[in-house]
């Protein structure tokens, strides 16, 4: 597991810079698209919460939030920002059973090697209640490897479908491609996926 550890090291060393670069990104449109699928005051897991930007938005909107990140540096900063503790654990340590109405994994699971993603999606599906929804986003394409000191797995629709097909009870509801919302990054494309735990 050396690849993800190098990525965590990157986030621990540059947590402050990373938070400053992402905390003001406006993901309101994606957040609203996700929230309309959930019951009022739903319990949401922010999986790989980074700066805490999205967790904060969900809390302000009246939802219950459990936030998790693998980087101790990001956990500290995000916890201060959202006003509640952030659990410091990696994706492979995820161990919830039917605990959440929704799981939000914005630009986080993309750091998991492709060969390990199906197992992580199984853990995600187990953590959702039946009828619960997952949102996840990946850089669009078929690249896998190191990029700027971090490990990335890019996905297109076909690669995503192959990962999720073996996960019992988890179905892709829709995929859609968007541009990056950060300044100067609009040319970068993202694959967004919404999945549902059926049973």
C-alpha cells in the first residue's frame, strides 16, 4: 500500500495550502443535485472530506454529518472549520453497516488504485442504508499513476461500470461529465457518478 501512503504524506505536508486552494470552490450545484435525493435531516458521510467545505455546507443546510479523511493535517483543519471532530481513517478502514442515508465522496476515491476500488465500493455500499445514495467524482479518462506527488485513478463510464458491476446491491443511477469549478481549471473534466444501494 505504498502508493496511497505517499498521497497521504502529500496531504499531511501541504494540508494548509490544499485547504486554501479548495475551500472556496463552489460545488453548490452538485451538492443540491445530491441532496434532493435524500430525506430531510439525512445522515451523510463525507468520505475524504479534505477541507471540510462540503461537510460545512451540509451542516448549514440542516443535515447530520460524519466526516472522514485519511490525512491528519486535513482532519485537524476540517474539524476546526466544521466545528466537530473529523475521523482520521483511510478508505480501507471504512467499517460502517447501514449507517448513512447518503455518502459524498467528492474527488477522494480517485486516490485509490484501480485494482482496489471494487473492494472500497463494497465497503461504501455496506455503509449505506437500503435506498441510500452515493455521490463520487473522478478525473475523466483512463490514466492511472502518480501525478504531482499523488496517486490518481482516472475513470470514464466504461471503467466505472466494470468496477461497480461486482458490487452486490449498488447500482449506478446516472453519470455525467462536468468541468472543474476552480479558477483556471475549467478545461479539466470530471466524471460524476450517483449510485443507489438497492437492498
